[in-house]
């Protein structure tokens, strides 16, 4: 069984998120959340929320299952374009990037104490 959660239009660049994703791919959800809690990065808090959301989606579907992160997809979203003054009367564009995050979890097995 697979469950998904998506976060769209998140105000952080996709490249910054992809660095964190490599640390938690193919890990159990509890282990991944532990890693993210100890990272001093903004993206870690965002990914933690999306992973918890996917886990709760799985709980709403049915029984207590231990989940494993199958895949995390980070896509670029639309850019907010702003302008800033530069030398010699020019204007320089600043691109404030956004991301779309998709977390896919797969069932690893029944948790201890769950009904069969």
C-alpha cells in the first residue's frame, strides 16, 4: 500500500530541499523524522511536516502500519520576480524560488500491538 502527501508553492528553493532529501530517502518514517529534527535547516522543518502528513493520510486509510519513505520528489514551482536597484541606474531581477514537494510512503509491515 502506498500513500502520498503534497506541499505546493513552498517558499524555499528546490536545490536547498534536494540536499536534505538525500539524507532521508529509503528510511523508516520515525528514523527520517529524527534526522530532520537534528538538522539546522529551514527545509528540514518543511519536509518533516509533509512526511507527517503522508503518515497521517495512511492512518486515515486504515490500520496501524509502519511506513517507509519510498520516494520524495522535489519540483520547482513558479518564481516570484522582484527587482532591485543596481549600479549605473540599472535594475536587476531577483528570483524568489518556490517548490512543490511530493512524499510517497510504502507500507513496511504491521506495527507492534496492532490488530491483525
